[in-house]
């Protein structure tokens, strides 16, 4: 807005001019109209300039993005999302950070576990719950080998079923991403490079040719109903200067990419755009025509071609059992360690028996929300030998209120 000082000075100039030409009524009228026009023009110009400055886009971070899925334990062929245990998003930042020597830049790799095993839907002109989803940072590293090992096959032992194997995660796409400050918020935007066009595999996970999501970081010190991804006792260990950014707000935009570097950081993703992303945001994501030979998944993540099925990445289709290579590296998990999810607990087997669920929840009174169902199971865990496995499975059910055991069993059926 134009300041009072500027208006006052302009008014004084107007009065001076009027005094000079007051003998001529015509000139007097022209002076008044001219000055009024100048004043309005200046105000309009200033308002337009201020408006544009608010909507100017600023790239906070840029780099490569990868999507992976992990089949459920005991599943040889994935046909749809129902056969999938985990869905991951990996960011590889081009910006990097200075090493301790202050000379070399290192790429930052972040492994995010994505809730509901897919990206948020984007339905233009509407706002529904499916357009919102969470993502949890489970690993940040400067060594791509750590990401590769985390996505690899693993084995664990149960008392009743003996040794069980978790299949290696399978790539479902790669592309370029930018985190952009735009119109008062931040957006995570990406363009898919491989496969060239999304296929059935990508559609299962809501991976589009291009898309953007409004992205916010959760305040670790404020509880948000329906947003307790994994244990609420596990918080990102932010340094003081980053904690100060949150204040008393539940969510903040990403003005500093270091906010994403801490394990257990929780993100909220809200579907924003599914086409014309670069034009709408006023940015150039600079995607490239990647091929099997030039794919960043091999150069950047150091994954060997012969160790993964290429069909989802290149053709957009789930591989058949014979197209999945035998794992050359198998990680041995410690007792109680989460299968396939670093730093958290997850369902260990493809199925948890209904009898086990009924036993550990025997005597429960409904209605109960998800957290209270889990708390009740925790109190009854002495009733089962493999209580942790059952409890970990319960942690996967949707975050809502349950009114009877049938609703709990139905929810379990969607994740097992």
C-alpha cells in the first residue's frame, strides 16, 4: 500500500499546482483530474507489484526422485496394491551440503515411507481425505549403499514359522523433483522420467507423469489427531534453530531443506496439481529422456541391473515371478527388529490369524479409536507368544474409531 507520507507529499504538490492555475478554471479541473489519475496509477502499480512478489516461485531444493514398493511376505507375484507391504519415496538432493572440511558437496539421500501405500489422489475442484497422506523419514544418509541395503531382501525368525524372508523392494519409477515456495506455501513437484508413460504399476501407487503436492512438516512437540505415524515417542532430533521455526504451529512449510534430513520427520502431503506443473509453478524441473542405460537409479543409487526386475521401471507393469532375480544380499534382522522398515515396527508376516487378534483383544469394549485398540492389545500381550507381531499388525490399520470387532477384522483384511 502507498504510505501516508507519499500521499501527503503528492497532495501538497497538487495544491501548489492548483494555486498556480487557479485563475483558469479549465486548467484547474485538468490539474485535479491529472493528479488523481497519477495517484490511482501509483497505487495500482504498487499493489500489482506486491501481489506478484507474493506469488513468485522460489526453488528450495532440486534433485532426483525414486519410487519403490516391497511385496508382502510370502507373495511371489504382485497383482495390485493389496499384495504390497510398503511403498517408498526416495529423494536425492542435487544441492547437497558441505562436508566437515568445507570443500566437497555431498548428496543427501532420504528414504520416506509413504502412508496408505500410495501417493495422495489429486482430484481437481474437490477436497477429500484421499488427497491427504503422510510420509515418514526412515533414513537420511550421504552414502547410497545405505539406501540400497535398506531396500534389499531380509530374513527374520519366528517361533512358529521359523525363518521368513522379506523380498527386496522393486523400483516403480524415477524422475526429477523440486521443492518450491509458491503463493505462501511449499510444494513438492516432480516429473516422471521412467517409465516414459505411467502403466498399471504406477496407477496402483498414484504415480503420475507429473504432479505436485502441498508439503508441510509436522511439529514434533504437538500431537495431531490421526497423524501418529508409528510411535509418538520417536521424534526427529532437530537442533534448536530448527525447532524454533515451529513455534506453536502444528505444521510449517519447508523454507529450509534441512528440516527433511532428520529421521522420524513426518510430512503431510496434499494433492495440488496433476498437469502443467512447471507452468503453474513458474519453474523448470529439467526432466531428461532417460533410458535403461542412463537411468539414475543405477548411477545414483548404485543399484545393479541384474539385482532388480526392470519391467515396472521400463514398461510400467508388475513383473511375473520368473522375472524377479534371486536376491544376492540378504540382511539378517535381529529379534524384534522391524522387517523392511528401518527404525520402526511393522507387520512381519503376510497374515496374522483372526484367532490371535481375537485373543489379544478379548474383553475390549467398543467404541475405541486406533490408539486405544493398540493400548488394549499392549496390556494383553502376555496372552500370546507372538504378541509383538500382532500389535505391529494392528498399528497398520486405518486411524479411525472402531465400533466392534468385525470392523477391526475388516480393517486388518485390507493390509494383510
